[in-house]
C-alpha cells in the first residue's frame, strides 16, 4: 500500500438487505463521481451472487441510474463461472439482467470474461492482459471499486475455503 494512503475502517449495521443495497449504491455513486472527476473514468469489478444482486437492483432503479456517468464507467468482473454468457450461472448474465441492461452504459465499456471457444487458462491470460491494458495503475492495475459478495461458507470471488485457488 502507498504510505501516503490511509484507509478508514468502519462497521455499518443495517436493518434490512434493502438498506444495505441503498448504502452500497450511495458509496458506488460517490466513488464513481470522484473517480470520473479525478481521472475521467471509473473502473469497477463486479461479481455474482445474491449480495451484489441487491446493489444492482438499486443502481438500476430510477433514483440511482442517473447518478452515475455510465459513458465513463468501465465494468469488469472479479470472477466468472466458465459457462456461456447467456447461462443463468454466469455472473456476467446476472449483472446484465440486474443492472447493465437498465443503464445507459456503452457495450464497449463492459468487459466480460471470455468463456466461449477458449480454454480456461487461455481465457485467464487474455482477461489478465485486457485488465493490464485498460485499467490504470503503476505498476499494477488498480480498480476504483471492486464489488464482492460472500457465500454462506465464507467464499468470495470464487475463492472457497480450503481450496488451492
């Protein structure tokens, strides 16, 4: 971590999943606005699962979708199941159905993990190169925001307890 950066930690307790979704959407919009003001772009990595779906629904609603300059937003994915993008198991499909098809984001600003006509290792290398070329950072790409959920077993971004990943 850059010694000039400080990280504030705080714990927020919400009454309902909807309250969590609104708080997350407020933070999403705040970070997006700040990133666009500072660097003219906002780079976010999304994930699948039930927790992010709540956020997607709030951001897609009338009260929030105009709070983000979607033309300057670039969407990547923190993880993906190796299934076709139209599969109900696809994190891309979840984000598309819950958020991306409801906001005015240019299709060229959405960067799904390649999963069709490619083997997993080649897909990982290709996606890594895409991130390195499109996401700013020195020496490593640095997303403005990474959205992660957590499964009941404690997994996040397809990293499961006890696995080698």
